[in-house]
């Protein structure tokens, strides 16, 4: 995929609550990179210039004069575009080329009703999903409350029967394992790049509730009947191709599922470079930013990446602060496969992310979990716990 590398003069603006992984990929591809995110982590600043994005107001960056001051040519999202697709139009009005699916494609694939119709049309499972006026006499404790404009499990809670707020909806609690499939597409075809187990609310990482806290790639299951890997890959491939055909998605995207005893249930579509693509880079030795640009220009790999469910296994785990802590000297953290590194002396409030831990290749998903848990203990100890 060498074609995009001929352009090294474009400046790329990466936008998201956490822009580090995408910004590093852009910088490794040879592009001058700027980032607009909420953390300004130590390792981000080695790859990109940085401006802060207020965690409480994701629309802050939409000021056209501010964008022009950054001097970028291209813009790409690490997160957030799914909740405010009109940002694409605002960025384009400021003269940037936006490296994403169209705003209409994003709006449609994130609309609860359109997603429901898509699943029904393509015979894809989906947990029962309803807004406040459809609740009726549903049993408490069997549904989750989610917000239409949130992500990463933030604010998700088990419904206790109380009235839900505007912008929230109920989704039936599916018992299973959360799985993410990430793919490249050109608006017509889709190529699977990775299948991972999603981690949420893992106590060994300090995560609470349903907060997303990492991925393990590839996804692993207990021993199954012969041929289960091919069958599962076929189902993910069919779902990705159907989503691309229905919504016109282009570039890098992901689909989140619950893998249950009776099948796969689609939770949501993320029309952007999602977090598990960092593991695709580590496992495959590719540059996802270059692949993303190439897909947007109509150039895809010929077929799914090989061995999508074969080991070895790698993981990334987000370590959360179990109580208020302070970052120590983090000068050597990058060399110890830690990312999203806080600056020395930075406050680390309870329940906030401290850093990301990347694992080496390991023999099983269980080994990855053990490694991440041990590393989390080291991080907490170094932070004074």
C-alpha cells in the first residue's frame, strides 16, 4: 500500500477524546500531524503538535477560525464523529479534506431505527432496543440504559425501572462475550482486518461498570466443533459487507457484537479508526492510517487478512485509577510498552484512565489477561497505591 506515502506535505489533524494511537500511525506514515484531544499525553506530544479538547464539550473544536489556525490539510477522527456527524461538514467548510465516511453514512449507521431495520433486513441478531415511550412494563434488571451520544461504555448502567432521560434508550442485556470486528471498505466492498475480544469493566484493570478497558486480538473461544473459525469469520465478513452496502461506509470501521450461545448480536457500528486497529498494526506490521487513506481512495487489500482467529495473542489494556493518584516519573514508560502516558506529577483522579499497557505476543487470551493484570498492579504501585 505504498501509494499514499508519495504525499508527505499534507498536514493531518487527528480529532478525538484520545487521539494518540491514530496520531502516532499518521506520524509513522510520514505526515506532519496535529492532534486535538482531551489528554495531551506525553507520547502523543512526541508524534504531534497538540491543542486541548474540552472533555465536557466535544463541539469546542468546530470554530472555523481555530481550525484554520492549526493549518491542517486533512482531518481524521479517533472518536466522536459517530455522535456528531455534522462535524464533517463543518471541517470541510473550513477547507479540510475529511478522511471519513460521509456525514450521511455516519448519521444513518448510528441511527437506532435505521440500524434496527438494517439488522432485520440482513437477518443479523440485535438485542431488543427501545426508547422511553416504548418501555411499557419491562422487567427491571434485564436491560441496560445507554445514551445515544456516548461511547466506550461511559454512562451505561443496568436499568432499575426508573424513568430514563432524554437521549437515553434501553437495550436488552445480552449474556455473552463482547467482540469487535474491524474492517476496511471503499463504499462497496469490505475486507476484515481483525477480530478481538473487547474488555469492559475488568476489575483487574481498575475499570468500573461497563467502561471499555481494552481488547485482546484475536478473539478466542473455548474449543469448538471443527470449522468454527471459518464459520465465524464468514459471519463477520457478511455483516461487514452488508453494512458497507447499506450505508456506504468507507475507510476503516468497526462493528461491535455480543457473542452469545445462540449467535451474534450487533450492538453498534463505529465508522472510524477504532481502538483495536492498534493491535492490527502490532500483529500485522501494517500502517492503518495509510490503509485507511488507500481504502478511501478505492484501493483495498484483495482479501481478508489471513489467520484472523489464529494466535499468538496480543492485548491492550487501559489501566484506571482505583483512587486519586499522582503520576510518577514516567520517562521510561514508553520503553516498557506503555502508551497514553501521563506527564510526571499529573493528577490521576479516581476512576480516570492512567495509561494503556500493550502486551507482547502470548500463547492464549488467558495469558494476555494475566499479563495485563500484573502490569496494572505495577502501574498502581508506581503511582503510589
